[in-house]
C-alpha cells in the first residue's frame, strides 16, 4: 500500500534529478565561506528576491530566529500574529535565546494583522516598556495569501512608525504562484525574508534568510552562536538550487489538488474552509481521532485536530486526492 501523507508539505522526498544534482555539487567549508554551491545559492536567492545578501541555514526556525535577533536587541519587542509560526511554533526561541519580547495580536480572517491594532500595540518611548522594533508577518498564513496592497500599506506603516518589517516566507513561492507574480513583487516590501526550501519546493533540508549586508553579517555571527554553522553544505544547497529552478511553477498543481480535495469534501457534506493555496482545513470536531485512525488503515496519514489541516505537495497526485475523498465519504457513512 502506497502511503498518502497529508500532514505537511515537509514530508516530500527528493527526486532522482535532485539527488543527482546533490551528488555533483562542488563543496568546501562553508564556515570559512568556501563552499561554492552555498555561496551560489545565497547570491542567487538574494538577487532573485531583491536583497543585498543572504544566509543559508538548516531550518526555517533558525532562519526566523536569526532574523528576529539581527533586528532586535535584548529588551526589544516584536509584534506578531497569535497563530504565527515565529510566535507559536518555534519553541519561544526569540524570547528564550534573544530576550526579545513578543507582542502577539489576533490574526484576521485573511491572514493579515489589523494595522490599527498594530499601531495600538506599539509601546511609548518610556523605560517602563520594551522597545517596539519590528513587525513580523507570515505569507502564506495558514494557506492564505496576503494581498500586495496590504503589504504596501504595511511597508508604509512600518516606515511611519520607525519599525522594521520581517517576513516569515516559509511558503513565499506558494503565495507568488497564487498571485501570479514574481516572488520579488512580494519581498520588495520587507527588510528581511526567510524562505524555506524544504516545504513545497521539495528540498530535503534548508532555509535562506535574505536582507541587507549588515543584517546578514550579524545573522552569520548569530548562526555560529546557535550552532548553525555547516561544513560541506553544498550538498544541501544544491538541492535548494534545483528546487528553485524546477519546483516553483509546479506549486500550481498542489493548489489545484487542494481545491479538488476541498470540493470533494464539501460535496460529501464536510465543513471546509475556502482554499487559496495548498492547505485544506476541515472542521472535524470530536471526530478528529477517529478519522485519523480510519484513514491510517487505508494508507493515509493525517494529523488529529478538530480543525483538521491537510497539505498537498509534490508527492501527492490527483488520483491519490480522489482516494482521500473516497475515504472521507466512506467514513461519513459509518
């Protein structure tokens, strides 16, 4: 039985062509700055996204952490969404390792933060308060794409209020494909961007932090401090380069499969949230554990949550999506 894994788009396996690119990679010691493939990945992605410099790191969590710590000093504050990955799902690293206070706000239905609420959360210049330095957004946010006009308003807002603007762009390219624009049309509004290579793009590991030369120089020092220095990392960087060259446009297939899944579940009577990219949210209530077990018996891996998230990716095809829909239909008839 072939396994259909919808828990996340992090579960993809490298393709034979990607593995071939990895085995042929030129390598050196990246801590010394001597790995040519890492250097090429950093230079190429910085150029594509409109930044002066970039830094290759093992994980998106580290990339975001380094970005926050490069922007903020001890005792500073960043404003962030209550459900944002940097706040909720990264182990509290900004607070624990950076001594940066998070100020979480409720995320709006479209994935954005209300800029009026952000304005109200900015602390006065008073020693009683942490110093508000940074606004952090996420795109996509639970599969939702932030509109370009909102990003333009957020950029002007941060300039008017003396803040920096960071993007957790773990699924930046999903957002770009959905909007039908080059990713640079999104990143132009930010002071720093974290891009994950190991989600929809299909690389086995790695993220890249992009920003100014000064910010990346600081982040590089911090990377060493938190144990993120790698040696012959060109083997991994080659996978990232392959992903950027071959796996961006095909994200549209994942979006189409997510839409197919959502439509099938709606027709079967399930409550499904509107789909924009590669995430499908289904209200399962107290049936979450039951559907997880039922699906597992049929070779389908799901998370167990009342608001069940299913994520399409390059290792799930249309026929398998139809199989998943059939499984939910069968479950509903029990």
